């Protein structure tokens, strides 16, 4: 880990001591969004597969965990692994279907699959309680540590986020990660070099859905409530926006992007109540003006301005 | 008996509306090779414009015409102002249409509010039709009729006109079409407007059945995606057949198993994709 | 010892037009075989059929005695087949060394490892360096593919194929689009490929290709017309008529 990363981590750990509860909660939400965006980035950035259905995994794991604890009365020690497992298995199946295609076909299939999951969330009232959502949920208490207060939960999320990002960094720099990027850039060539391109993509899809499920658990613990709208295309699009805005296929990009999107969303919902429209405009703006993402895009812009002055 | 008969007619009516919705999507996809994710929003916009037109005193027929033309104009603006800037970047275009769909749906929320607005069935179609001792809701028959007329017109347009020949050439091979002097730029705008027009018309004609409500865009986009994936992306015949298949499955699914209607929608799509990744009638493998 | 490549009765038609008609040929281990034929003779289709990119309507393909007719492309690589491409499709954003490492990794179980640090595997990078040395590009190992010339990219193409240590190497027009000097370099590289590797080449450039070939197969309209050693084929009236044009 670089020194700057360690410094950032120290600042993040210290955050609850120098900022109010509102910002601590906002920071927790940003970290959860960062995990979610980073998991989507495995597909979008490293596999070159633009998914518009990632919210399914966040929502499924949140709902499964909520349902198991409310209706089955199970404790967190059981609901968490069960939710992760069931969601990952769904990822196995959805990946198998969506990867029948690549490119735009993949995008459309992931969107269609997630719309079905979203529709189920609204209509399968017996299980999901429909538009009323499921409430009365609790946070886990790992090793007897109570996570009810904001700071404690923030630290918990910070630990998980750090772990997830380290795992992702390991993954993309591994031999498997290198082959994944190879399938993104030259799938035909990879296949003739002896790689099972489909298998590599599928494994990545499943891994991304697992990490999406981790974000889902953190999300439902944070809110102690779950509503079908978390599975909507809006949530998938927010994560995609974070990935693209930050810079897809980079480790820091989605984290920066998630922070920007969450801050913007927070600002927009507090003052103008027009988050969807704002997000739409940002989407169009990023795609047209800074397709490489804000971080690389700004650098390029500055370079061009600098070059122009000479 | 009455149940099956009504639901069958409902299925046909939904199938017809899905065809209006999806045929535009399929046309745009076939020619421009992009998935137009604003399509659901354009459908919803059609419904809302019809609401306003009817409030201004127009009948549904005229309101539907106004809605179709207004939405076509919006489609033209989208193509000219946004998609044009991203030509050659299919993924960028699709993401731009996604962004535009959020803008459009929020726009509708601002203008028409968050409550469901019912659209009156025209008086002349309100009385049920009695045929062979069976009772039919007349308007549903009208919707099926409109869908069939649109289908025939589209078929004639594609197969019998110069414009259709140019579109077909572009669908087959855009570069070749350019080489023989077809102006792709104009063709793209025309097809995008046409696709939007069909979506807007669908929204207005479907108004008395669906009403206009926030979220209509998302519901319709899902159904359009399922239809085109099932029918084969870019195939008009496939879209026609798949629209009615989905119309039946969704109508009966909702009536018999309301909780799980969405899962039932999902099954035919999965089965077809598993065995034929190009869809039932498709030739484009994406 | 089984033949490096054996093709039996391969047939392929596209939309009713027969592109490969009942082609059978055998390439011995270590042999240098040239496949020629005028445009539209079906050379590229035959290559695609052997490489697994095109599925045959009938017939079978054996590599080193294994029936690979129904094997997917990556499994063919594992049997010992490698190929180069006519159109450059290297990993253009990556370094030369990384390109070769990806080729080396393709046949190692390490390729599935999601935890190890690839950059720390100096054994792979040393091997990649050695291979780049063989094609005379060791000095540019840390450059990106997009920074080197077209002729150099074709050499990397050969380094990637050599990294797979194939028993059967398919060369798809390796001289296409190269200058005279670059051709000589590629020719020398191909000449240095060890005898364990049988080579099948399709090529338009007759001067350079004939010199390479031990046996030549002539295709015409999807059919095998003449086959034999260089002198036999060059002097065959059929070849002269359909290909050499005199």
C-alpha cells in the first residue's frame, strides 16, 4: 500500500472524532456505494462488459437477509452467509444467461433480468411486502460489538470496504486479472492462446455479483429498511455513472466516482429534489464530454490547456 | 368462459400495444445498432401528451395523433442533438439514451405530477360489443386493429417504398449503403423519429388501458426489452410474434399468478436465449 | 509418430456456395507446408476450419493424432496448435513483454490464479524476454505495442506463437504488408523455428514462400488441385495454368 493510501485511511478512521453524525452517515453511504461501484467496475472496466443490472445483486442480498430474519427469525450469523450464497448463485444463473451475448446484447439482457427482479420486488407482495418495503430490521453485532451507533457502523463499513478494495486490487493484478483484461481487449486472440474466454467472463460476473451482495448487506444494515426501488435501473445507473465518471478499469476511479455521485445525490435531494433529472444530465455530459472519466478526463483537459498556452 | 375470453382479448390488446412499442425499438436497433433506452420514456411521454391534449378538448384519436407527432419531434431532437455527437460509439449512445430517459421521466413528474391520470375511453367505444353471444370490450378490439394496421403499414413501408429499401440496405450493411449513395445521417434521423412516433402513438393509444403514471416508462422498457430479445433483435416479424407471445404470457400470468407474473415473463426469454442467442427470428448476434 | 496435421474430407459451404470441397491433406511432424491458390481459392476458410473458427459441414481434423474437429479453439491450443493472424490483434495498450507473458500463461494452470501477483512472476517475464530476444525485440520489451512499427508487431506476433511451443504452427500470410527488409527478417525468424514444430503457411508472396516450402498444396475453388514437393508443383501444368498464369 502506498503512503498516500495509508494517510487517507488514517483520516478516514479518525473521521467520527472530528465530524458530526450527519457526515459520518454520509461517509458510510459513500463507502457502501464505493464497494458497489468497484464490484461493477470488474465487469465494466476490466471485462469490458457493460452491465445495467447490478442493482439486482444489491437488492437480492438485502431482501434475502431481511426476509430470513423477519420471517424465519434467523440471526445475522445465518442470514448474512445465506444471503451472500443465494445472491451469488443467482449471479451464476444470470451470468450464464447474460453472457450468451456480449456488447449491447449483454447490456440489454442484464437490464431485462434486473427489471424482472425489480418487478418481483414490487409485485411479490407476500414475500417482499411490495411497495411498503420491509422494515424493523437490525444491525448485526459481530463479536458482541454493537453497531447501532453511527460511528461504530461507519468503522465496520470502513473495515469491509478496505478489505474488499484490497481483494479487488489483488484480483486485477493477478494472472487471472491479466487474462480478464486480455479478454476485454482481444477475445479472439485470447481464445487461440488457450483461454476459455466465456469461462473467464462468467467467473468475473459471479465474483462481481458476490461483491454486489456484500454491498447489499451493508446497505440493508445501514438503512434497517428495504424497498423495491433499490433494485431499479436508477440504482444500477448510479453505480454505472460512478464507474464511468471516476474512470472505468482503474482501481481508484469507481471509489472517487461513488463519492462524487453520492455527494451530488445528497446535495440534489436536500436542495432541489430533482436527483433523477440531474443524474440524467450528468450522464449525458460525462458520456459526451468526458468519456474516459472525470479523473483521466480532467487530466487530459488540463494537459490540452497547458499545451495550448505554449 | 367469460374469464378466458376477456383475458384472451386483453392479451391481444397488450400484444398490439407491445408491438407499437417494440417495433420502433427494433427498427432503431436494426439500423443504428443501438438500444434506445429512452423508448419506455417516449411511450410514457406519449400517454402524458395525450392527457394534455384531451384536457385541451381534443378527442382521443386526435390526441393520439398529436402525441405521436410530438414524441417523434422529441425523438428527432434526441437523435440530432445528442446521439449524433456520439456516432460510432454505440455504447456511449446507449448510455446517453439512459441518461435522457431519467431526464424525461423526471420531466413528466414535474409537469404532470405523481398521481395516476386515467385516460377516458372514447364514448363510442365504451359500450361492449356483442358478437356470437360473447361480450367484448370494444376498445381492446380497436387497439388490436390499430396494431394490425400499423404492422401492415410498416411492412409496406419497408418492402414497397424507396425509404424502406434504403432502411433495409442500411440494416444489412451500413457501409455498403453509404457507398451506393444513401445518406445515412438523414436515414438515422428519419428512423429514430419513426421509432419515437410509434412509441408515442403506443403510449396514447394504450392510455385508456394503462393510464398515465410515473413508472410507466420503466414498466414499458422492461417489456420492450423482453419482446425484442425474444423476437430477435432488429427483426420486425420477430417483434410482431414476440409482442403477442408476451402479451399472452403477461396477461394470463398477471390474472392467474399476480405475484409471480414477472417470473413467468422471464422464462420464455431464458429458454429462447439458451437455445437461440439471436432470438426467435433474429439474425443479428450482438 | 502421428502426423502434425491430418485433414480428412473437409467440406464447407456458405449460403449454398461451396468454399471447401472434400479437402484432405496430411502434414508430417516438423514439416514445412505451403498452401497457395488464387484469391477465392478457399485458403482462409481452410485455415479457419483447421483453427476451429469455422465449423465444417463434413470431414474431420486431427492434430498430433487427436481428433479436434469438435474441440473449441482454446482446447486446440492445449493440444499443441498455435496460429498467427493476418490482421494485427495484439494487446495494443500493453507492453511487448506483457503480450508474450499472456501467451505463456495461456497454457499454464497459473492462468486461473486470482490471488498471486503476476508482476512478481519474474520467471515468466524472463522467459518473455528470451522470446523477444529471439525475434530481436528484447530492447523494446517495455514499450507498448502501439509504440512499435508494423513490421515489429508482426515479429511480436511470431514471438506469441513461439511462446506456446506449438507442435503445429499456422502462419496466416506472415509477410503481408511488409517492406523487403522486414520480409527478410521474418523469413529468417521462420527459418529459425525448431524442427519440433510443423509449419503450415498460407501466403501470396510466391518468391519468399516457395523457398520456405518443402511441400506445397494448391487450392482452387475450394478443391485441392495439386500437392507435392516444390519442383513437382511448380512444374505441374495445372499449377501453371491456374496460379502462375503461364
